[in-house]
C-alpha cells in the first residue's frame, strides 16, 4: 500500500496542474464558510474558539487526507457528521478540549491500525439501513441545533430534546431581523445551486448577508449578532496542544469517544471515496485511506483542530471543477491557509445566522429524507433497523444508534447467516446459492473483482432465496462502476421474492 498521490503522479501531465489548482481554489472557497460554520457549531460557548478550530481542521486534516490517503479525489476536513457528537464531548467536563484532542489522537492511531490490518475491506460492507439511519439522525439533530442562531433565540441545551424544549420556553426572544437575514442566506444556498452548481452558494450567502447585516445594524438600529460580537477579535494561528493538564485527564472517559470518532471517520471517509469512485469510474484503496485519515486526525488534534473525515460535498465539487489528482486537496489546503491569515479581520463582520443557514442546507442534504421515507417501505425487517438507528441517534447519540442498529441487524439475520452463501464461478458466469446479506455479498463482489478483465459478467441468482438492502446497494454500486468502465453486469434468474425486492430497491434509489 502507498498513498494515491504517488500513484497518480506516475502518469501526471503538466497540463493537469492548472486543473488541480483551479479545482483546489474553488473547493477552498466552498470550504471556508463551511469550516467556520462547522467549527462554531461543534464548540460550546466558553470552551474554545470554534472558528479557528474549524479552519485549522480544514487546512491540516485536508492536507494530510489528500497527501496520504487512498482516494484520488477525496477532500477532507470538518464535516456535519461530527458536529453533534463533538459538541456533546466538549460539553462533558470529564472530556473538554484537552480530552477531545487526546481522543482525536487515539482515534487516529486506531484508524492507522485499522488500515494496516486491512479492516477497510470489511468497513465497505457496513449495513446500508444503519448507515442511512444514523446519517439521517445526525442530520435531524444538526438541523434542530441551527434554530437558535437562525432565529436569534437565547436558548440552551446540549441534547436535541433539551434544545427543542428550550426553544419553546424562549420563543419570546425571537429576533425578526436575525431571522430575515438567515432566511436570505438559506435562499442563496438552496436556489443558487439550482441555477449553476459551479457558483459557490455558501460564499455568496456569506458576502450578501454580511453586507445586509452591516447596513441594518448601522442604519436601522437592529442588533443582529456577528462573529466579533460573539467571539471577539479572531486572529490566525495554530494552537499546539498543551499537555500540562494531562495529569487530571480521566482517560477511561476517552475510550468511547476515541472509538466513535474512529468508526465515524472510517464510515464517512469510505462512503465519500465510494461516491468519488462512482462519479469518476476509478478505484481507491480503502486501507490506505484509513491510514491517511488516521495521520490527518492525529496532526489536526495536535495543532488545535477537530476530528476530520472525507467530505462528500467538497469531494464532489473538486471533481465537478476538473480535479485530476490528490493535488487538488493539497492545493485546497494551501489556499485555505492563505485565506486564514488574510481574511480574519473581515470574518468578524459576518452574522452568525448565515452560518446556521448554511448548515441547515447541509443537514437537509445529509438527512436524505426522501430516501429514508422510501426505504421504510422496503420491508419490515430493514425498516425497523432504519427507524431504530435513527431514533436512538436523535434521542441519545450516535453510539446508541449504531449499537442498537447492529444488534437488531444481527438478530434479524440469524436465519440468513445459518443458510450461508456459496459461489460457483464458471468463466464469466457466477452462480450464487443461499442468502445474500450485508456480510455474504462480499463473496459476490470479490468473485466479480477476480473477473476484472471480462467485458461482461453474469450473476445467476436462481438459487438465492433472500437478499437485503445492503447487498442490493453494493450490487447497484458495482453495476454503476462497471458501466463507467464500459463493461456490463447482468443479474439473471431471480426468484419472485428476490425480484420484488430488486424492483422496490431500484425504484427507490
């Protein structure tokens, strides 16, 4: 295994450098407001400077994820998936800033070990209903958390239910001017991409809302909260971890956060890399990606950053703007570094409400409500896994959501595990017999991988009596990848029950 950057540079042409530079600049413009917004929302009041933490994460983690990762197009940094859990950890007096930094370092070490032990090959086949369930749950929780700054509420609370109760109790603090500016920002981030996806909508929203806020505050007598009013003067710099308080750290309380951070990073980064592969028809090294993510999280934690992972939206933006290699991510980090030291005097004028507007759009996209609703109609077993995972994530946190979802998945698949799955490969024909689930589908994927030189592969499922959502999603991804390679995947002889599930799934996704 070695970083994809070195692999891609073997056939790199001089003319590609301009593509990567311009794509890196565009991604940096998109990443700046997102990094600030995610940093602010991850950091409880009085704990630390979320603006610095968010940008530092994008610069440091973004650089190492591209430099040492296993995906050609992956762009890393702070993501919405981490906001909710980080806010909870930083609000916990047993963890705090130093504890989170240490947990981030521990998570980085775990990720490196996972990569070296080739766990990435297994992580790629994590149950689909659980993935959709907890991402929707995190998205909803993040959405709830934005109401405070969007409406100018004087509210409190760390959990989703607590926040909702606090909003109701403090509804009299609603500020119309703050809400209208936030609504303007939300319209920008929703409407502009529909007109032209290449226009950085979040950056436009940030500039427009800042101008409107300054006009209203200076000439209309409003008091819309800005960055400088809430955080004081923001100075650019890196904050090396201070180990002087390590003697008072309660290390047992860091074990679960470290595992959760490592797990979420692994899932999110591999999901983002998979999306990038589907968009470009390229492959990636899951295990090298985990190693890159591990190093990135260690380095980010050491200099005052937050845990990071691959960011699907920024990765897709890089591809859409002509990225050719991991240098896009490296350049994006360099451009962010320049912006960090050049623009901090201006950042203080930005209203807080616009960041909530940006994150509301992120949360809605992350939640994938339409897909969630349709998947609940897919089948009782998978629907229960989906709903329970989502509900536990919202009510408690990601840890409970994933544990609950995995427990139900294992119980529901006992019969499927007992039946097993056997593969008989004859030329380019693969005949499967038994039950295809989130574990056993790996056999089919590997069998197809061994036929990489075949132009046409046929999978015979005449002896398969059950298939779950995860298996269908993986077969659909394989079909899309082969189509990009101008190859053909045929799935034949489905039993009526299996055919029905195929039809339902492909009508959904």
